[in-house]
């Protein structure tokens, strides 16, 4: 989408380095056809490769047993690898959330999060996933209550092992399938860039600046690696995806959208089970509105007026709230689709009743819902969590004003896996990373 790229004025983004190397994972059918042709092979070989990469999620050329041994050797000799990203490290929360440090072929790392039972983000957005959320709301409330009790007496572990929920009399192995672990569905939170340039003031990722864009294969590959870890069978297990990890997907638009197609057509996850969150990249939203296959949209609003938003999200200097809302209004929504507005509540900054009333005015008449996120603390970030009363009052005011509003369940706070908490845990080993400037706006 050239529009998003050129109009965004992100010259720095265009100049970001991309990984070198011959990675098969991330190629679409046409590109695989070119690989086959270059090796003097028939076009149907491309289909075999495509199925092996995305349906079977094979991790090595040698493992593509639908190809002849001779062809596998030819691919390897030509330097082709599958190059699916690898899980390097796992942090496991007491609530079952897993945060992964995932390594790309060139050694860069990002973080990806697995949330069994999700975080309630889809509630009220009109989709099938939302209906499932509603049905399971009571169970989720029970789980949250027991989680709170458990968190008071527990610490998380960082390793590749398992966790147990004390008091429930069962150990839950995270390596198992969803059914084996006792969960009904899961949400995977994916990164789209190595770091982020947007510089939202409440976000830990922003502290580390931007390294580079991820390729489509590296974005979809995070999903494949996590699905493999949990032996997920698409079609049987219910998997939701949120593009809400490290990075701004609309500043890596082409690779992001290509990854969506690979995830939908190749891996088999319906687009209705995907949500992309943007900080408000106007040309990106406009391009997104024109896509025929696309996830649902969530806009990180986080303030009720431009003055507060500029302080919290400096990107507001470039695109104002009114412009973003106009672009959202212009999206041709599908049946059962609502736009989600994410709103991180920052104590004393944007969580007052007058802010709630301003939000209602902004969103009036829109087919929309609001997800409130109680700010998750991160080291070196100088905000306060709002009180439970302030969050509840904010929610009540919006609901009373006719806006469906939900408070997102925090997942994995103890392992820094919650919203705005993702960072690169290798940063301590590579301290130069913190020196990269984050402020692009
Ligand atoms: S909230 Fe998202 S867009 Fe903002 S700095 Fe963090 S990762 Fe980037």
C-alpha cells in the first residue's frame, strides 16, 4: 500500500533495514512458484511448499516430506531455508499467560504473548469471538477472582517449564493442546516491528526505539511458532489474533497486510478473529478501509481531547483525533463488526468524569465500543494507575451514555506481558539498543 507509506511521511521507516537471506516462510503462492520455476520445477511444487509452510507449519526444508529428497536437496543447495522464527525464552505467568522472546533469522528479537482464554478484548465487537466471550463472561469473572487471590501469594517463573494453579488441585502444562490445558480458546498478541517509533508515553516498548520492520514471514511466523508450541489444530481450537504487540502495524503496512493474507489463506485463521490496533496512522487507516480481506480495527484513543492526547501520544501532533475518527467512520464495516476504541486509563491524567463525557461526544453515533485498560506499570514510566473506583466510574459514565464499554482483563502482569509492557528482554545484554531514539514525531 504505497499510500500508507508515502503519505505517512515516515522517511525513517522507509530507511529501516530488513533482514537478508532466503526465507521461504513468508512467501505467498506466487513467490513460491517463482522459487520452483527458478529450480526448474513444475508449478504444483509451489502448492506443496505452501501447504507445508502454512497448513502443516513444517520448520525445516528436510521436513517437507511431500517434496522429493532430490528437490529438498536442491532447495537447500540454493540457500533456501524455512526460517520460521524461534521461541528463545518463555516467561510464564500465574494466570497461564506466556510471554515469548522470539528470535528472527538475523538474530533480532521481539516479544509475543499467548493468552489462554484471551483478555476480554473482543467483547462487544459484534464478532463470533465476541459471542464466545459473552458466553464465557461468568467463568472469566470467576477466574479473575481466583487469579487475584492467587497473585497475592505467588511469583511467576521465567523458564520453559510449567505452572500450577495452587488450590485447584491440578497442574497445567503449557506445552499441551488447549483441551489438555483446560482452556477453551486462546489469543495470541503479535509484534509487527522490532521496537517502536511512536513513543507513546505510557508504553515500555517505546523506551527502546525502533530497530527494523518485521517481514510478513516474521509476523505470521510468530503465530506459527506459538501454534506449534501448543500443538494447535486450526479448525478445532479457537485462536484469536491481536496485532497489539511491539510496533505500529500501520507503519509496516505492506508486510503487515501480507502477513494477514498468509494467516487467513495459508494458516487458516479467519480474519474475523483478528484485530489490529493502531496508534492512529491516518494514511494507514484510510488504506485499511479499502482492503477486501482485513482484520477488525482498534484505535488507541487514550485521551478525550487533542491536548491530553498530545501529551500521552505525541503522534497526535501529526494527526488529530477528529481526523482519525473521520477515517474510522469511513470504514465500510461488515455485518457484526464494530470499531473498538482502546483507552488506557492513566490515574489523574485522562480518567476523570469530564474525560468520559468528552469521549461520549467524540464517539457519538459511531458503531463502536470502548475497551478500557487500566494502565499497567513499567519501570521508568511516570504514570499512576487509576483507582478501581475511577475506572468503574469511567466505565459507568460511558455505558450510561450509550457506549458499550468493557474493562480489559489484565493478563500476565507479573511477567510484564500485559498491554504496554512488552520490551525486549535481551536489551540488558545489548545495552546499545536503549540508545536508539524513539521520538519520530
Ligand atoms: S503503545 Fe504501541 S504504538 Fe505506542 S509506543 Fe507502544 S508499541 Fe508503539
